[in-house]
């Protein structure tokens, strides 16, 4: 699985709230608040993705402690998916 495009996800989410975020702003408007909002949402999405991955790794460690070699191989393969 590839890492999601967090910026695009942030823009898609914000589009539902304010179409101006995705479509851009007029030249008379200051774009800094729009860019900051997208960046904040992007950061939170990345945080959630990483937290979910950490929880998955913790669960894998619980499941594979004292496991057979085949379970260890599965553990290694699953950990490699998110790199």
C-alpha cells in the first residue's frame, strides 16, 4: 500500500467545507490562510496515519511474541508494507 497523498486528501476534505480552498483564491485575496489551513489538515491526516501504523505494529508484536518462524516471516512482511 502506498502512502496517501495527504495534501490532496486535505484539499478534498476542505472542498466540502469551502470550495475556494481547492479552486484557489482570487488575486485580491491573501492565500496564506488557505495554505495554512491545508497544511494543518494535512499534518493531522499524517499524524492519524502514523498513529494507526504504530497501533498496528504494537498489535503485531503482541501476536508474534514467541511465534513460530512462519509467523515471524508474516510479521516482517506486514511491517514492510508501510515503508
